[in-house]
């Protein structure tokens, strides 16, 4: 997502090796290595036909699954290559930003539907469903929020927003993320609630929001959406427990909810061996009659000790294989959506360090790669930034940088999605498609 999400997203890394066990132990490491090699070979053949019956959405449809991506209509209108990927491959879309409260409501009494309407129109024209994201979130609020919203008018502001926006799209959307990321256990609030802007002025905003959404659109699927729940780390385990408590309370109090969104912003260090509790949690939600959507899937490679595209793609592909395998073994999962279409437009592009590589980082094309012959030269040490004294009064401030004549070695862009910046499918595409094919329906 864009920079505003970069500042608040707490990415989790469980420190496990990329070479960990496969999902549910169903495939040998040797077997997966062979599959991965085949996938890489496929991905390199940019001319291979992946449309029609070979498309991702065709494979997903045979397994009663929606497959999609986050995108904005502006990009679809300006980039024919991205538009072709979307129409060829996806059966559901979500607006990356334009349906959030800030962009949607620039003033307390003014709404901006143009971008959202354009995405819905694109979906209608191509037979692609669209989901709404989101009606209530602690971030990306309009600039007027803090000075305008009080404990006295918060309920009216929230219900008016949902009535207008969800009412505008009544009958046009597959689902709404009604409330996004309301749980933050470390804030030490009752029920694990995030001590965010809405909670401070309206502690019971969640049931109010869901009830207002149901009143505005009786048939859209109402979803609670959150991140940081996909491993069995202590933090993820506590957050899952808090979400489960929240949903159980909603059902007990007759608050309408149809689905839980699992954002799925995960790292190349993710392994199925560290997700047993996560699988059990999904099964529990299924037993409560709830649908599950993977809503914002991407694989973050920022913890890898390499910039080599082949190594990164292999690790990313492996996690797509393992993670989708796990999701496909859960019958309640009805949709999988990546957060972005190609690596050229991923929100993670802004997360790369802008300075020299840290010690030990292997740049692409250098020696010292895994499997290199003994004695292969190691990557050169990173350029050391200058430490400058405080400038004299009136002097120009020069940014720190590498020693004169030595260029800084910047990290390469992330590669978290199914399609590369050149719009060609990567091995991750084929890993996902193969995992979908293994689903039993």
C-alpha cells in the first residue's frame, strides 16, 4: 500500500529459515525443488499462454475460488499491460486506496466517488467482482477528522459515512471491509482493542459500523479485516485470540458479520511449521459459520540476505506454494487477493533502505552466493557513510554519503507479487496456480 501504510505497518519476521518444511508436510523438499525449477523455467518463457483455460482465474473457478488483486482504475486506464493482466487473470478486485475514508470523504459533507465508481465500472465491463476497502480504519482518515469529530458527534459521523458510501455501492460489491485493523493487543485496551482515533471517541464503534453497513446494503458480505495473525509467534497468537473474542461477541450480540479477512502480508521466512495454531484458528472460524478471505497477500523479501533476483524469486515462490497450499486445505477460504498486480507498483517498493547495503548483504551478480565454489570472492563491503560535524551557522547542510568516488550500493526493489515489473509471470504465479489445482472440492 502507499506510504501512509508504510509508517504504521509492523511487519513480523519469525526468524525461521526459508528452507523450512513445506505446507502440511505434503511435499518433499526434493519434490518442491523440482517443481520450483519447472516453475522458474515456465516463468522465463514470457510467450507461454497463460490466458483462457490456463489463466489463474480459470484454475481458481474450477476450485470454487475467487482470485484477485488490489488496483486503482487510474492505473488500469493508463497501463494497458496491467489492464490485460487483470482482465486475463482475476475474478475479483479491490480498490487500493480510493474507497478509504480519507480519499472518499475530503470534507465532512462532501464525498468523492469518481475513482471507486471507475473501478466498479471496469469490473462490470469485464465480469470481475469488486470488494470495498474500507468503511472504518484508524489510518488514512481525512485531515478534518481530529478537529471535527468528538465524542458527541462520532456516532453520527460514522453512521452517516457508512450510510452514504455503502448505500452508494448497494448491490454493486461482493464484500466490504467494514472495520480494518481494530485489534492491537500491545495497546493494553480491553479486548485487545487498538487505542486509535475511533476507539477514543466511540469505544463501541465496531458493532455500530457493522449494523450501519447491513442497513445500507443487506446483501453485501460484511468483513472484519486484520494483519499480523499468520504465524504462531506470541504476538500473532494473542492477536488471533482477541479477534476470535471480538467475533464471538459480535455473534452473541446479533451483530451482523459474514467473513474475516486475513491480510497475509508475510515474509519469505514464513513456514507452515510455524502456523499450526493459525490453521486451527481458521477452522474455528469456519465452525462459527464465517467465510475467510486472504485480502492483501504479498511476500516481503526484505529480511533476505541477498539482492539476487533468482534467489529472491525462488524464496518468494516457495512461500506462495506453502501458504496457498495451507489456504486451499481450509474449505472456508473463498477468495485470495494479492496487494498489487505487478512488482512495479507494489506498496513495498518504498520500504527498501535508501542507503548502503548492510554488512553481509550479497548484491546480485557478485560472488559468495549459496552454492558458489569454495573460495569465490565475497561481496564487497558496503560503502561507509560519512559522519559530518554540525554545520557552522549559515553553512549548507550536505547529506551523508559514500566516500568520494565510491557509489553507494542500494538494495534492489522488492519482488513480492506474481508478476514482475516487466508484466511477465514469475515462478510465484505458477506456484500459486499449482497449489490452487491441488485443492479438493
